[in-house]
C-alpha cells in the first residue's frame, strides 16, 4: 500500500485543476491577442466543425483550436504544410494542461504583408479625402456612352455586356483592354484609365472577376487609385466578388459588389423606361385634349359675344322702323287731336254766329295747321337724317363694302383673322373671303414688310 506524506500545514497546496486554471488565467491576461506565423500540421476537422491543428516552425510547435463560428469566414482551404498567419488569444486547455492558441482569424502568410500595405494606403488616402462622399459624382440617369476598362478574356466583361444587351441595348460601349493581374497590370491599367477618360464617356467602369488578394493587388496600388480619382467622368468599380474589397472600390464614385450588379446600376431597365415614357405620353395627350376642348369652348363663347355687322344693321333697321312707326302714330294722334279741337272751335264759332270771328278762327286754324305740318315735316326730316347717319356708320363698320371694292379677309384654320405676316408660316392652310364667296389656299412664301 502506497503511503502519501502529509503536507505541511504552513504551505499552500494546489490541486492539479487549480494549478491549470490559475495558469490559464495568467497566460490569458499576459497574451490577450497575438499574431503568429507558422506551418500547419496535424490538421483535423471533426464532425463538430471545429478545427484542431498544430502550428510549428523549425524549432518549436504549439497546439491551436479554431471553432466553427470563426472558421466559417476563412477564405482558404487549410491543409498540412501551408504557411499561415493566425490571430488569437493564448490559453491553456485545463483538461490536459496543454498550452494552446484559440484562433479567431487565419490567412495565408503571403497575404499578411499585402494586408498591412492595404491598410496603410487606405488610411493615407482616406486622410487625404479621396474617399469623402462630397467628391463623388452621381451617375447619369440615362447614359449614352460607357467606357469599360477590363480584360477582354475575363468573365466579368462578358457578364457586363450580357446585362446591357438585355436591359439597355442602345448604350454605346467602348472597351479599353488591360491586364488585370500580374506585373504588367499596373502600367496597362494606368494607360487604359487615362485613355477611357479621354473619350469623355458618361460613365467609366473598372471591373474584373474574383481572385485572391495577390490577384486583385493591382487595384490596391496607389498609382491606380489616384488615376481613378483624377477621372472627370463618374466612375464605377466592380472588382471581384461581393466579399472582395479594393482601394479602387473606395476611390470610385460607386462600388458594385459584382460586375453584373455594376451593369444594372449604370443603366436603367429599357422596359421600365418605355413603360414610364408611355405613361407620361398618355398623360400629355389627355392634358392636350382637355386644353384643346377648353380653348374651343372659349373661342365659341367669344364668337357669341361679338355680333356680326349684318346683325347690327338688321337691329338698326328694325329700330328705325319702330321709331318711324311711333312717329307716324304720334303725328296721326296729334292731327286727330287738332281736328277734334278745330271741330270744337268751329262749333263754338258757329254757335257764336259772327262771321268775322269765324273767319279769324278759320285763319288761326289754318295757321296752326301749317305750323303743325311744318313741325311734323322737320321732325320727320330730322329722324330720317339720323337714320341715314346711323346707316352710314354701320356701313363703314361693315367689311362687306370693303370686300366689294376688291379687298379680301384671310383667316387661319382656327378662324383667327390674319392681320400680320407674323401670324403666317410657310405651308399653313388659310381661308380667304371675297364679295361673292371664299376659297382655301396654302402659304408658299411669307414676305414681311413688302408693300403694294
């Protein structure tokens, strides 16, 4: 039977569990977050989806664990022998006392330096204001010409052209070919962007398909980003897939997640545009018909308010007849009254008997009769003269005598009297009224200022 020595009462004795726990706490407090470069080995992926592997170099190794909620965002397929950079917190697995790293990020080792350069350039250009929303240009609603900088053999260009052929086939497209990866890409991209902007297009599209960070690196170069920022035309960047982001995406006036989406953002949908135009056309025709009906009604009302010369003459003639009739009745009434008075006076004279008084009374009657007849003739002459003056005035107002002397009245098709050459245009149909009728004619030439 094994005998265990009793611990001394004056010393602190830890259990293995306590020791491992305190060691884990101490390690985690000391190494809150670390970046480690190493080679993958012993990579394992159980059914739980977690990753377990060893990170080593030529003199040491360390165990690592990367759980499912973290390894889903990794953009590489890890395998033994890959050189990677991991970020995580240092810890201790208490159950076995294993020193380990709990990894929350992993990338290929080659991307590490590129990522740092990317972050430095992003901060630099952002501080200069190249990413500010105030300097970005809006895209035109209906572009007519788009310049595309891309590889001729890439799928991105085919996708873009297919979308435009379907949505907006009237768009004029100029493709400026360029390498989009490799050592020659920088120089060709600078030349292509400059050439595309020199065409003064409505929109400039810079696009390529997806790839690794190294493949997309030409679009993270400062020279390419500044060339894109100098463009006078609105620029659209569609580099890689939705998860890929480059410096050119921040500099461009608009960033699209994919080339196809960029094509849709640049152009409207032809069917929607046609439907909108037809809707506005229908509204315009309806408004025009309503306005035309209103104007026709207004013209009709004006015609009713303006009397024709013939109507004025007829009214004046009827008024003259009424006045003459009243005068005749008045004269007859006065004559009848005078005759009645004369008979009365004659009867009185006859009753008085003296012939002298009868003679004098007869003379007075004859004198009054002559006076009355003179007054009646003067009144009739005055009314006749007034009638003649009124008839002459009406005749002067009437266009009929003027037409009878060889003149004519011309009207437009809307029955507006033409008084100036400014109302007449070549090819206009007009109606001309003469003394005995009218005829239609078409204006072949207008001669402003010409006299008879």
